[in-house]
C-alpha cells in the first residue's frame, strides 16, 4: 500500500493485531481511508472485519499496532471522537419503546449542527412511521432508522455496517444515494457489506481480508481487471470431472471450479482455440455452459478466487 499523507487520512490502521485467547482475529492489518472517500471492507465471516471496525470505533482495544481516527487514538480519545464520528450498528441499537422520530431527535441533540431530523426521516422513507415505536418497525425500517441516527449529527467519518441488509430494492437505492451525498459533502465512509454490487458501485477503494490479513486492496476497477485478459469463465453443473478438459487444453492452461458450478480457465492466453476447446468439451459431455465470459471479472469473482469462499459462508 502506498503511503499517504496522514493529514489527508480520515482513518489509518497500521500493523493491527487482536487476539482472543489462542486465536488471532486480526493479524497485522493495514488500512487507509482518505478523507471524503468510501472504503469497502470485505471478507468472509470470521475474517476479522467486525473486530477491526470495533477497534476503530473505540469499542475494543488492540493488542498491538496503531489506529488513528481523525487524528486520534480511539482507545484514548473516545469522548472526543464520539462527537465527530457516526456509527451504524447491526440490530439498530435503539431503545425498543422509543418512537422513531424521538430516537432520531435524541441523537440529533448531541450535535451542535445536526441535519434536520424531519428531512432525514422523509429522505429515508420513514416519515409515515415517525411516531411508531422501534420494536414495531419492520426490519428494513429499523435498519434505515439506524442509518439516520448514525448520520444525523453530521459526522466527519461514518461506519456503516451492512447498511442495506434486509432492504427492498427501492430502499436500497435510497440508501446508496444517501451515501453518495455523504461523499459529495466530504464525509468519509467505512462500509462493510455482503453485497458485491454495493461495494463495486459505491466504494472508491476496496480491501478484502481473510484470516485477519489483507489479501487484496485497490479500486474496484483495479481488482476486477487484474489478470482478466487471461481468464475464461463459465457456469455449468457443479462437480464436473475436469480431467479430460485439462488434457485437451494447451499445456500451461488449467481449469478449476472456483465455487459450486463456477469454472475458471486461466494460466495462459484465452485464444479462439481455447474457447473452441471448452465449448467442444461441454458438447461432448452433453453439458450446456452458460454465462461464458472472456476478459471480464466481477468483484465476486475476485473474492471467491482469493478466499475460496462465498461471502456469506
């Protein structure tokens, strides 16, 4: 990772280590979030995402390494940072009996210059349930209220944990547009998500971690373009015997099943002959290959190749 000017960083994590007994949850992690940008932190369950974010938020302390959030150590200057950051928690974090508008106005009261709660309720489609208690809100409404509470105080840095989990398509688009507005206003965003299209569409930079370590980092375009010129991907029934296909391909090529039913031919140039070999092999074993792609990768493809696991595994 190229060193950046610390004064231009909303968040900087260096050599972060966190252990739980004999298990190392975070193992020498480095992160940088430039001011006014969106960073998506991705990883399979158990990769260390939640632990990393909770250390940055000041809820946990690190065993080693350093963390700087808006120029402060969150373990030492937590009271100072509380006025400058927004935290969206899974499960809402609200009082079950509090009404939606009451909860949002309470959060706004802690800020000297909050966003108008009424406007925010309208933008997030919560105006009609402003007087409904938190416990009676739907899961999607609770999720949107949690987001509203995280940003109503005009934070300089906001931590968004699965901001669109459980939302329908219309509500998800509303949240995406709001995140775009935050970035346009110079707010820095650390986003965790299980939705690859969300990370690819919103993030200026993506960091993928596994087993507590960074396994890839870069812009979505960087990550999806690396090596793509030498890759052929196709979808077919899971568990195919690839031995005959590998024998038919040029010697340096290989074919692997990267996820159930998802196949990758790589390790050599994708020529018309390679494409013809794959389609002929499929025809010979009476298999219809679908979604056959050359020179394109999705962020989901990159994730599977690096971790060998689906994001929700």
